[in-house]
C-alpha cells in the first residue's frame, strides 16, 4: 500500500472518530435536556429530543464502526 493511501486512511480514521465523539457529546446534551426537569418541556419537545438523541447515538455508532473498519484495514495493510 502506498504511503499516501495509508495517510489518507489514517485521516479517515481520525475524522470518523471526531465525528463519532462530536455526535456522542451532542446526544448527551440533548438527553440532559430530557432528564432535567423544566416547566417549559412539553411531551412534543421530549419526543423530539429523544428522537434526536437516538438518531445521533446511532450515527455516532456508525462512525465509530467505520473508524474501526478503516483501522483494521490499515493494520492489515501494514502486515
């Protein structure tokens, strides 16, 4: 595997990890908006926040899975 290709894959691994951590942090803040009691939170807002939290957690999992896949590909290319 070429050095440039390895570097590109390493950058993808780093990017996917960053995306995953960013989405994980955003989902935590949205979930905190659900569990912290407030008078202004309506059932519609709770449903929206929980849907957003679930979607962001799913996307975070997807990005972490892709990062692991690319990292394994990079390690197998080094062997």
